[in-house]
């Protein structure tokens, strides 16, 4: 089991965490957001948090999942950040949403580089065979962009049409093209792909704990993940492949995920599993989900 955090990047910093909040810098702006796993105490005082912060998220008492932002006059919305690591260069539009999210999960940066490296490995072995990558619950597209920039054919699936539009903008800002966009329930999509006999060299999943498809389809992680993983096993190429799953749900440990993967896929090569985390500037390590990934090609 591994603990993984991205290499430092100039446009993101976790400044402090504690008292169920986190203080983060995205580019030139500092945000304060709720964080249910930061049960320890802040290292900086409330006055210092207030002095540094350009946007505070306040929960709606009537709807705990939603809220609004209190901003300083110099806060821009939207704004942009860049990510550069090795041969990977991406640009993202960020915005303040009513669900506290800003369109980017920085802890996923290590997976972006992993995806870029795996696609690059495949093309080095067989330059004429462009890898096919499927990104499910794909949100604003960080993983899709990483695969596309490496040279893959990418299918990006999300149930929320405005999120797909946001991902398309990020593709344009990153000077990429030709990603296939699908607005559909992920489970419905993979069932259809299995029936069609399609295969993918890379599959990426980042499912929520709960969700709704475009036609009201209900997604509950504990109830539906096992079936989805079985369909993904049918879709994954048998020779050249990689697979990544991330879960951000307090009820799931990496051991649960390990058992599910072993039961579904059997023996897999080059497996890595554990927790993703970000360390704040006081070296408090904030857990930000569990992951499992494997690939047919060695990492080196």
C-alpha cells in the first residue's frame, strides 16, 4: 500500500488545514473551503486565514451540500491555472461553484502524469496503434487532457452537460482537440460498449458516492461499483492496458478497493494502491481519497 502525493507545482499550494477546513492557493488566489477529513486544528489563526483568503465558502444551512462564496473585491471568477510536469502541459479554467468545487482536484495530478506516461509507453512500443482511453465520471477533464496530449484517442463520459462544456473549454485552453464527448450515465455507456464488443487500452474511473444520470438514473457507490468494475474488465484490452480508479468516500478504504479489483480482474501487473494526499505547509497530511492502478507495461 502506498501514500502518493503529486510533485509540487507552481499554481497550487495547500497552505493550511484543520477544523474541518482547508486553505488553498490556486494560481494567484487563495480559497477557504470545507474539508470533512481535516479534524485536527489549524496551524494558522483565524485572523491569518481571513487576511490571506480571497474567497470563503459558506454552507447553506438548508442544504448542506450547497452554499455560496464570500469574495474580496479583487477576486476574479473565473480564472486560470496551468500544470506542467515532464512532457505534460495543461491549462484549466477554474470557477466558484455552489457545491464548493472549483473545477480541479489537485491531488489527481500524479494520476495525470501516470496516464501520460502509460500512453507514451504504448506508443513507443507500437507508434502506429493509437491507444484508446475511456474516462468515466470524467468531470472537467484533467485525465482526458493528459491522455490526449500523450496521443491517445479519448472518450470522455459524464452525466452533466455543463461539466462536459467546461471540459471542452479546458481542451481548447490546453491547445488540444478531437476528444469524443459523451453526455450519458456511465453504467449505461459501458453496458452498451460491452454489447458492441469494444475494447479500450486505458480506463479511468472517478465515481462519486452518490449521483444522478441525465435521465434520472441513480448512482450509489456501494450498490453499483461492483457491476461497473465487471463491465470495465470486459472492456479493457487484454494485451496493452492501464486502469485507474479513484474513490473519495469516507466509507471506502484502500483494502476494500484492493479486494474488489482482485476479485474482478484477478492477477494484475504493476499494481499500486493506497491513499492520495496533499501535505500543507506545516506538513499535516490531508487524505484525499483512495486509488488503485495497474498497467501492462513497466513504469520505467
